[in-house]
């Protein structure tokens, strides 16, 4: 509690602009700011704020006068969505990121917190990803369009830091999950899609659930409240973080097969899991080395996957 109080006091005269504030992570961040009594504005396209329109965005900045931006806005989905809409993904995300950074410069924002996805890493890495490997190979084809557009946002940040002296915190998040996540086979990541499929199968007494792919890929999962905590710590430390990216995750991976089995167990489903190897797997391995996170923040995400899954499944069953 002492840490939260310290952050709140430090930011009492600031306003935080949450780009993508009605999305999954944005809603949880807004809730944390409300609890800590920190002024903020949560913006999104669903609230009429189109980040792709620079002139419209400037009007909002002029009105709200924020001095910290947290960019959690994104046009993104799962593997199928990435294959179907690569051009839309690249265009929309590039415009969103570039316009937000330009407005931050024009209106003298003191800190820009840029949330980057783990798919910005090379697709062929097979050991815990270190930040110094970020440029060591091509991004996997399944996420090339989204990953490269988000990686370009770091280049954008680097350029504005170099030319204008702007302050950024570039945080690379591993796959997130938790209450309020997307639960859709096309737009959601594997965890959300699996919860939807398995809980539906339990409710309908279906004998089996078909899981896309072999089940072999290894993924790391970040509980959403831990993601919010990382953002709050980035805001607290501000300029001391530098421009280089920092991995945010628990530093532990699990196979999709094991994940499906855990969801089956936690949801009480008694049927069979069938893995459809005709469907794409995506990159084989995505797990972070989080030593830099621990050094920078004195902290790493703590929520155990089993505990996070229980809360997420309970939320899904209550809402859907």
C-alpha cells in the first residue's frame, strides 16, 4: 500500500491520457488510476476519438492538456485475424502510433509510455528473449504486419527522443489475459479463445473440443493487473528508464497443450481435447528473460497462471 500512496502523491497534479482506454488493458489501468485518485482521461475510437486523424487528435489534446500518455491503443487480433487483414493492421497501427507521438511532442507531454507486444521479437528465438536480441532476426510471418508496425513505434520514439529530447518508457508485454479480455476465436489470443471453446463445450455437454495447431508452441502469459502495475512503475520512475525497451512478463512459459489442459481442469470440463495440426501454430516459442525488468523496477509480475485462470474463467462464466 505504501508504494501506491507514493505514486499517487507524485502524480497528483498530472493528467494521464490513456489511448485505448476502453480496451482490455486500458480499462484496468483506468480502474487503478481511479482507486489511486490520479486524474486521467480514457480515450478510444468507441468514444469518438480517432487516433488516425491527427487534426482531431490535436483538438482533444488541446482540450484535455495531459502531460503523460499511455499508449495501449491497437488494431489487433489472433493468428487468423493477422493473416486475413495484414494491410489494415499495418496502416491503422502505424497511423495511431505516429499521431500520438507527434501530439505528445507538440503539446509538451513529459512522458510517453509505449506498450509493445512480444511479437516484435524475431520468430526463430528458442530461449528466453533478451532485449539485446530484439533486432536479431525477422518477425514471424503470422504476426509480421502487426509486429513490424509496433516495432516501428519504437523507432518513432527513438527518433523523437533523439531530435526533441522526449521521454519514453518502452515496455514489451508478453501475451496478456484476465477478466475483461477478448473471448473470440478470431480477435482473441489463444487463452481467451480456449476459455470460450472449453466453457461452451462444458455447457453444451460436448464430448470434445478442437484446439487449433499441434499444442506444442510455448507461450508466456501476463495477468492484466501485473501489466497495470508495470505501467504504474514506469510512470513512477519516468526518465530513469531510458529509450531502450524493457521486457514485462513472469519469465515462465507453458505449452498451448498444457494451457488447454489447465483451462479444462479449472472450468470442470470432462470431455476430450483434440489438436488440429492442419491449423497454424504461429511462432514456436515466446518467453521473456525479465532480468532487466527486475533491475529497473525491483519487481517482476507475481500472479500465478493457475490463479489468474481461475479468476478469468469465473469472469467469463458470469458474463457470458
